[in-house]
C-alpha cells in the first residue's frame, strides 16, 4: 500500500511558526502604511493565505507567477515570468511571500525585477529554506524553518502537482514517486 509522505514539519509546528512570523511582521511594519504582500505562485498560495489573515497591519494582496525549475542545480535554467503584478509598487513597502527557497535563484530574480521598480522597501518571508542555499541569494528576513536538502511537499509545495494541499510538510523520494506514476494510490489518498 502506498504511504503518505513522511512528516518533516507538523501542521501544529507550521501554525505556531506562521503565528510568530505574522507577529514579527505586524510589529516591524506597524505605522508604516500599507504593505504589499506578493505571493509567488503557485507554491506560496497556502502561506500567503494563512499569513495575510493573521497580520494586524494594512495589507494588499498581489501575485506573481514564476517558473524556476525547482530541483535544477544552481546556475542552470532561468527564471521565467509567467504572470506579473497588477498594481504599481513604486514607493510602497513590498513583502515577497515564498513557500521555499532552494537555490535562491528565484529570490535573486525578484530582488532585481521588483527592486528596479523602486519600492520603499523590499523584504522576503519564506516558510522553509534549504540549508544548502547559497547565502547571498537566499537572504530571507522572515524565515520559518531551515531544512535538509530533500524533496519536500505539502503546504503549497508539490511534486509534479501532487501534494500541494497536504496540511504538513513531508519528504518524498522522487524516484519512488516516478515509479508510482500519475495515477498512483498516493494521489487518491491526498487530503
Ligand atoms: C518553487 C518555489 C520557489 C522556487 C524556489 O517554485 O515556489 O518559487 O521554486 O526555488 P529556487 O530558490 O531554486 O529558485 P516552482 O518553480 O517549483 O513553481 P511552483 O511554485 O509553481 O510549484
């Protein structure tokens, strides 16, 4: 019988961490006007939803869709912009919300692209960052957890579009997932 991904970070740990991040962000931005939260699709949709509803400061929701080829080695592939922001960010406080920082390539792209639009400030919040991330590209002001270099899924993160709605963060073995195929039993059991 196929099993669900092994748990790395529990639902409860995630809830407590998102509470803590929301508190810190609310304190840091208090009195500075509206913050533009930029969720990076698809993976960040769960964190953005939970985080945005816990903040106590004025906020606006925006999305960008990027494709970064998660799992590719650093230096290979390019980040592609699939969908841009709808609103202007010049003179505004911008907080990028990401599910995972892996090589740091996506964050570097965002710092360049959004930074060029002259926001009042530009910071990042990410739920997890791989310990192997390259330090300079992977700077994250509001970080949930440092994790080992494994393929993680759940809480927005996928493997071939599977597991995004898993409520915890789990670890999978991509080779086993490929053996199982698209119609594998795990898909049917996903919460
Ligand atoms: C994931 C994640 C980040 C990026 C991080 O997106 O959501 O945006 O990879 O990787 P990096 O630090 O190596 O750049 P992915 O391209 O898997 O798209 P998705 O969110 O639509 O699944």
